[in-house]
């Protein structure tokens, strides 16, 4: 059981702790955010909240059954009925189906609450777990590209059946 909560100002402290705790873990499969991200986290958090208020992005934290913040799932660049999906699950919560469930819920919200008709997502070649999450949730391979300096795969999912 998990819940997705829209990003709020009071999530800042727990979200920063989540990102710091999992920084090395995430850097194994996605480009590192860099030191500036952590040094300027308060400003970054405020900017995300402003983007969300404008309706151009939808940011969520993921809480497990015990209420712990164990991840995040975001829909960014909402335009023309589409958005890009991104997600992160804490190393301590990996392998329990939380990413699969969070992506399923994000797809449902995208279609029903946000009026989107399609989502795109990307993952690096060396992240088969993320690839499996996307495929399990109905995403289909689109093309290869470079994510920073890393080979990556792009996926797309149409949401019309959910709306």
C-alpha cells in the first residue's frame, strides 16, 4: 500500500533527507544531481512548488503503508495533453513493487485528474528494474538517446483508455 501526495512546502525537510540518503544509490543509474542541487535545495523546492501552482508540472511524494517518504513521482512539462514521467524509489524500499504501484497511480492521476492523454518516460540502459516498471505499466519503447553521457531508452504510453 502506498499513497501519492502532491508536493507541499512541508515536504521539504523529508524530501531533502530522502535525496541525500539515496544520492549514491540514484547515481548508479541516473546522472547525479550535483552538489548545487543540495546546497540550493530550499530555492529548488520553492521553484518546484511555483511550477506546480502554474500547472506546468505535477510533483508527488510517495509514502509507504507506515507513512514514510520512500520516493517521488513527477509529471513534468505538461503541455498539449502530454507530460514526462519521472520517479525515484529509496534504496531501502526497492524491490517491493512500490515503483510499479506508484507509476500505475501516476498514470491514473494523469488521465483522470490532470486530463493527460499520453506520457513519456526515460531510463538508462543499465537500469532494467526501471525498464520493467515502465513495461509493466503499459509503456512501449520509443527510441534510444543519451541521458547526459549515458545511453538511455525512451518510452511512451497513451492514456485514453484510463480517462
